C-alpha cells in the first residue's frame, strides 16, 4: 500500500487569530480520535491541497507532526470558503490499524450499458458512495459498479450485486438500488413538458367585483328591505 505523508506543526493560535495563519499560507487543523486527545495543528495549505487530491476522504495518510512520531489518519471533509472554495479548516481522524473503522467509500462506474448505447436510455445513479466497515489496511479507494449488466429498462444493479473486497462489510441495505436505465421520453411526454403552465390568478380587483356581485341589491332599495322580503317569502 502506497504511503501518503502529510507534515504538520503544533498550533497555539486559536479562534479569530487563525485568520493570520491563513494569510501566511497555513491551514488550521485538528487531530482527534478514539482515545486520542484533541490537538490543534497547522498545515501548509499548498501541501494539504496536493495530498487531499491524492488521498481524498478514504485513504490512510501518515501524519508527521513536528517533534512527534507518525500517526495514521483519515482526512475528513474540509470546511471551505463558499465564495473561493479554498479550504479554511480540516479535521484529521486518527485510526488504530488493528481496529475496524466505519466510513463511506465512493462508487466508480465502469463499462457501457446496452440500454443507453442502443436504446437511447438515460443512466440513473441512485448512489455515489456506500458505507462500509473494515480495518484501515483493507479500506478500498473505491468500489466498481459495472453497468454492462444494464441491458434493458428492466435491469437494475443493487448493492448486493457489487463486488466487495475481502475484509470489507457493507452497512447499507443490500436491496437498495444503485443504478438503472430510464427509457427515453415519448413525443407526447415531451410535448406536455413544453406546454406552458397557465395559472388562474385572481386579482384584488376581481375579488372585489365578486364580493359586489354576491351582495348587490336592486337599485334604489336598501339591503334591509331586500332581506325582509326574502325572509317573508
């Protein structure tokens, strides 16, 4: 298994003061885990981005903290700036290589569907990852989904149909659908989609007119007189 190494330093700066760290090119991070005391760290932002592209969220990373030994960690989803998409903070989860972990593994779709190629169907992916449990050394970088088996619009691929590596247990419902192919829309369906939706909107003036019509009386006669005649009749 390839070793991916990430270097870090202990961090004393916390709170709003971390803005200065970011300006200096560092990314605030926190190391935590089972039976592990939380530790504030700083990582070179450029180095983190390079490692994150390589490791993602489900590859073991060897974290080297200055003045300490190596620690095996998983990178959790970084907090990013909503405008620039630059990372603002990241959590690193320390794992024990002899204890099982629970995490999500991405699905990698491969192959070509006959129903898509020859029948103009549309591939529908209901899942892009599944939850698994395994030892850190058995954690796969991805699980393949071969869509070649989708030969018509009745074909489906369920979680139970996936080829799961040895040592890995899937925690999701095995009957859950992963992928299928939908047939192309008919001309009638497409025509219905193109038809403009006309909504009847009652304006304030129309509402007032309706009230007047319901409550109108003969010209020159008081409403009380009309009501008396209706009661007597």
